[in-house]
């Protein structure tokens, strides 16, 4: 397959060959001991590929080696792409960050917050409406049903909000009918907010989310293998997880990339490849441009990857580590230390529940991608990959 960016000699990029080999060897050892089914890893610096390698097997039930063009369920790594689409519409003057969500999606008018009481839950009107900025930075008072067992999360489960059988419009109506978990703007809580943004894009553009992402981002950036369904001709490239997770825990049933879902989930529905996502991250590292195609202004990219939380608290260290804030679609490093993984101030990152992750370090002009289908090992490999990648920098 064609490299997504030009290759380069490691020494020219300030990366240590021995330390890069160690990164691969550590992951290969985990494949051999049966902890990791397979992965594709990418490291790029100064706009050139330093490492792009398949490790292990495409499917642990078969002997096919992991190809570089393997297709992965990237789940929440969909969110940065959708967030870029929203910011493009903002740059076009079609909506504003300060707009109340209900200005564009009327079903969100008159939202209520669930307030726990000794006798159960009472509902009260929100003190201020959630905004587009709240959706982008996960401060809209929403949640995910699988992140806890609060009364609101139970309501999400009872309404099967995770169903891929309802349209984006039907999803939005169902979510808007439920109470909020918190007052908008009061706390950071990872949530279905980016799914709402997917519906917002549809209403603003008059296109389906898939149509708009293809036209506005995927086609211009040459991301030819990214979409909500994998075409039949490419089914043989789909990466698969272990049938039985070696780390134990509750097995996670991954979505089927072969099925064309009714829901085009802006929060977690895309499939992609290492080459495609590398092009997206280089576009971000280039401040909104790739190959002569500019989709965002440089100041907008800086704005997206700045901290938008300030003093707003967040309470999930596995998703938002110490020393981090959250921007408009990305976690953002705010301190050199504190976090349990290395990286420069200003590094931004995100990951997917199926085992994928990425980071972008603008100070080092470096990005890394780790793609695997290993849900129960995801937190381990996020930190391990970042640590090994940063240790290879020697200039």
C-alpha cells in the first residue's frame, strides 16, 4: 500500500532506531504471549513516516498476518473528525459555538436536570441551556449509559440509546426526552454529545452525516477507507478481536463493520485504517491543511486544541488524566508532569473503546497511532504505546 506520508530515515527525524525496535519488540512479545491479537502502529515526525508496521494477526482465529491496510472499528476516534466538521461549519458562519443547542435542534428546548433526593430523583429546569461549545467539550450535562449506574444512565439503557437501528433524528429525539445528569457547563462528563453533533450537522447541511463527512473531510483528505460501513470488497481486511479476552472482564461485543447501520454515530461509528487516520492527524498537525487542501484556519486548530474547561471539574482519570483539560474534540495536556504518561504541554489525544488510540505532540511535530481490536486491554496499550513512542525521541 502507498504510505500516507513520505518515509524518512529515523536519524533524520531525531528518533533512535534501537528504541523504535524496542517499541515493536514489546508489542510483538505481547502477541506471542497471547495478550494482543494484532496491531498497526504509526509514528510520524516533521511530516514524514518514521514507523508504520503491522504486528501479530488480522484475526486471531486465522493465521493472516496483520496488513498495513487493515480496517479497524475506531469508535470514539470518530469524535475528532466530527468535531472538525462542526468547526468547519462555524468557520462558514452557519452556526456559532455560543448557540444554544435548541436553536438548531428544537427537541432540546426546556431541558431538565435530574437531582438526586433521599426519595429518588426530582427534575428541575436547567439554569442555562447547553451550547454547541458544551457539546464539543462534553459539558452539556449528558452521559454514556455504560459509564455508571445512576438513575439517568439507567434511563439511557432502558431507552436503548446505543441502538444502531434508529436514525440520527430518532436518536436525538429519544435523548432529548431524557433528563440531564448535570447542569450544563458545571462538569466535564464523557457522553453522547458528539452523537448530538452528528445530528446537528445533518440539520445544518441537509445531508446525512455520512454524506457530509465524505464531502467535507474524507474525500478532500484522501481518506478513502473511512466510513460507517466496510464495503464487501474490503471485508477480508477487517481486524478482529480475540473470541475470549485474555485479560478477563465482561466481553465486549464489537459492532459489525459489514452491516450498514441506520444510526450514523458521530460519537463512535466510523471504521478506518492507519493510513487514513495518519492523513487526518497530519492535517491537524499542519494546522488545518494537507497536500494543498485547507479545511480549517490555523487559529481555529489552535483554538480546538486549547483547554476549554478551565476550572470546570472532570472526574474520570482513565479518560481525562491528571494534568489534562479538554478542548473541542480532544483531551489536551496542560502540565509537563502530573499525568502518568509522557508528553509535551499542548499534546492532544483521544482513543476508542475497541482498543485504538492516537496522540499529537505539536511541540515535537510528532504523532502516533495505535490500532488494535483489544477492548479490555485498551487502557494498558494507550499508556504503553505513548511511553515507548516518547522514549524514542533523542533530539
